[in-house]
C-alpha cells in the first residue's frame, strides 16, 4: 500500500472513531447527567426513546413515567426532526409518574410542553395532574376546556379549589408550545402566567393562598389516571414535557421551546460533513 493511501485510510479511521464517539459518549452522558434544559428540573421528558413502555426522565431525579391506559400511548414524530419522537394520546391512555419526594413542588413552578391536538373530545383534556381535586390539599391540574378551548390551571387554596384560565385559539393538527408559571406568595396570594409559542398572553394575580403540592403520583394525558375518556382524556400529541421548580423568564421559555442546545445529531452532521470534504 502506498504511503499516501495508508495516510488517507488512517485519517478516515480516525474520523470514523470521532463520529462514533460523538454518538455514544453524549448518549451515555445524557443518561447520567442532565442536559442544558434538564438541569434543576423536577422532570424532563424528551420522549426520544421511540419505543418501549417507559418514558425516561432526563432531570436526574429518576421520575421515569410508565405508559398505561386502555391502549398505551403511541410513539410518533415530534414537532421537528431535531426534537426526535413524541407520544400520541388517545382512548384514555396516559403516563404515570410514581410518588416521590423529588416530584414535589414548592413556591414556584413552570410547566412546559409541545402540544398537538387532534381534537377536544373530553370535557377537560388533561396535560398534567398531581393529586386529586380537593380544596384542602395541594394539587396541580393543567387542562383544556372542551367548550371554549381555555387553558386552565387549577389549584387548591386550603378551603376551595380555583381554576384561572387563559383563552387560546387552538389549531388541530398543529404543534403549539405551552408554558404556565405559578409564583406563590404565601397567604398574600400569587401570580400565574400563560405563554403560547414563547409569548406571554396572560398574567393573573390572585389573593388566594395556593397550597404547595406534595405527595402523590402524577399523570400526563389524563386526570388522576381516570379512564373516563369523555371527561379527562387528551386526544393529541405531547413532546418536551418539563416541570421546573422556579418561574422561568420569557427568554428562558423561548430558548427551551426552540431547543437551542446543541444535540449529538447536530455534531454528527457537522463532523461527517468535514470528513467527506477531506476525501
């Protein structure tokens, strides 16, 4: 073999090893260490598994979710190729997150998700829920009303439960990014904010004491794991579902929505492009 050919082959093998490392090393690192938009979160679901009966939590808290219901959610394409796969919900299927103290929330919270509705066929299409509806115990319940499409966030005050909402014009079959923040200010009340596609659409300051949400399992796609599809079931797709223990700014929500973190696939394409140019 000529020296020049040997040198080219050696360069190609080195490049291939680099490409493989860019695929495998970040994958292993992501499994152990939270990524840029996972750090500090309560749970963070990318739904990039593409198959299986478990959705892995990338926050590092171990809040993995089990696929369940009459028929398990289906793995589908996400909002864009860079977001990988997503989960499709129909016929009262759901995700169940087991009870854990790492699932509890305190005075601040931000819920985020990419949502693609196929329809509003139940009274309260549930995006996220933790604990049952009660005025005396803290709970989260984020849902979309069938009649008017309002996006509601229901919580407990200690004596009653309240469901403030924001008006949203949903387009069925279109991906929409949703974010809701809650800032509790003790007995003085608090403030809730709604964001659609990264833009603030409503602020609601309330005088009611909002209880912290501790204990209990959580569910995504239906309320309290209830199989009544005409009442609570989500009919649509979800991706990049994330719960954070702080009030995110509009910039943080926009960056998270657009997934600005560099993914291994981006690095792979760039590196392989460079290799091809060399040959």
